[in-house]
C-alpha cells in the first residue's frame, strides 16, 4: 500500500508521548510542553529524541512527516539531517514564538525569530537533501505577536515556502485570539492578514472553525490537519471532517504527538473513524466516514494537504515509490486470517487490527528504509 503521511507531529514532544494528558491545551503547554521543548538547545538530547521519533514513525509506516521541532535552530537542522539519513520524506519547522510562555527563556524576540528562521531555511536548503524541506512555523496566534506573524508571512512569501501552525483547537484558545487580535474578523483572518494562509499552508486541528473560515481555507488553498487522538486526549473538540470535505478544503491526518499519545498513523486513522462515529451517535443522520475514505485521507489526502501530491500519496505513474509491504498474516502478529479473504477485507482488517509487526518493509522514493540498515541501529 502507499506509505502514510503524518501531516502534523511534534518531534520534540516524543519523549513524553503517552503521558501528561490531564490538562486542557493552554495549561498543558505551560505545564508539560514548554519545559520539555526548552531542553532542545542540548544537541545530544535532541539527537537522541529525534532519532527515536524518526525511526518509530518509519516503522509505523509514516513515509512522509510534517514536523514541529523547537525554537532552537541547530537542533531543528539536526532533525532535518536525521530524517535525511534515515530516509524519511519530511517537512521540518523551527518553531517561532515571542509571547505567552510560562517558561522563562523559552521564547525569542521578533528579530531573533525572523533571523533564525532565515538561517534555518538557508542552511537546510543548502544541504540539498532531496526529500527534506523547511516549513515556516509560527507556533500559533496565542504565542506570536502580530509583528512576528507579519515577518514570518513575509519570509514565507518571498521564498515560496511551506507554512504550518495551529488553529481553532479549543474554544478557550479561540476566545483568547479574538481578544488578542480585535481587528480581525476571525482566527483564520488573523493568519490571512499576515500572509500565512496560502496553498502551501497546513493548519492543525480547526475543530471550531466557522463556515466563513472554511470558505477562506478553500479560497486560499490552505489545508487542515485532522488530529483526532489529540482532540480527544486533551478534550479539545471533535472536527466534523465530513463538513470540511463538503467545503472542498484539503484535509490530511496527523498524530499531533504528544497531544496525541500515539505516533502511529494507523491510530490516527482509527481515531478519525471513532470521532466520525461519535458524531453519528450524537446525530444518527450524520454521514459517517468509511474506512476507504479514511485510508485515502491517511495517504493521498495527506500528500495533498502538504502540497506534496506530485511526489507521493499513491502509486500514480510519475510519483516516487513511497510504499509499505504489509503482511497481514505475519507470524506472531496481531491478526488471524481464518478464511481466504478479498483484498478489501484484508485491507480493512489491517487498518483496524494491524501494527508495525505487519509492516515488514517500508520504501521511500524506492529506497528500502525499514528494516533499518545496521548503521541506523
Ligand atoms: N498549539 C500550540 N502549540 C501546540 C502544541 O504543541 N500542541 C498542540 N496540540 N497544540 C498546540
Ligand atoms: Fe500540534
């Protein structure tokens, strides 16, 4: 099958994945996230965490990942180097933030953030990694002054770069952004005004967007990353994916580690179905997503959301060979095949019951990247 595309994952939060899910978003950031992310000026620590997260996601079948790192440029460059060495296709973002953090020193000035983003982009592009690219990364409107958002919009525009951030994840955050940016019509309008809503933009969550905001997404070609594990784990909200698709907004799936506790895209796919079914329980007339649709979102949908669909997402002639070899009935694996089944049934079983034991080989651009070669272990 085609490799899976994780459209939103915080590589720097991998060390505490599976813990710290007892607070709402804004408190969660100050209590758990910023203290951990502030340690990434230590390149040895960064190397350890970033190697583990790239290996883990590759083994789980993520052939393309769109990463948040931290505010530290050199550690973010190291994440790019590790993804390149291990052979994962990746967008890598040095995080930008200048306000609203409880952790002293875990922020930058506008000038520092702009200068370091330019250094990050310049140095990463200079490496000429074939499948690792920079992405301009304002953390979210709560963490960024209007001045910083404006500068980052300029940098992205002048260099035609990818952009990623968060939007409308919780109602508390939406209210705070409204208070911080009283001249903007909506949260989406804040990003649009600062040139951050383009056809190379991916915004995570979007649980609480209005119809007018979805129209702005469609008009600009910006996309959404649906992160259902995180949305449920932090009690943020439930994105109505059916509605987003009906507005013709591009949408992919994301793990959002560590707000989402699982780094597996199979989990993101299952939580997407769960959320759709929860919406159906609330409204029995709701048009529940099917596993075929969600499979598409985890692969081609993700590649479209990241504007990488000319290179990856399916097996169309001319694209790179990003693929998983799946053995549904692998020895000592999680699935028992009782009968000979049709391919569609086998796929459904794998998507619902499978794990990395079934993913026996992973290819990115034709290179076998799982199992790892000895030097990678
Ligand atoms: N909003 C701003 N930063 C973050 C983050 O690190 N994780 C999540 N889930 N939402 C955010
Ligand atoms: Fe996130």
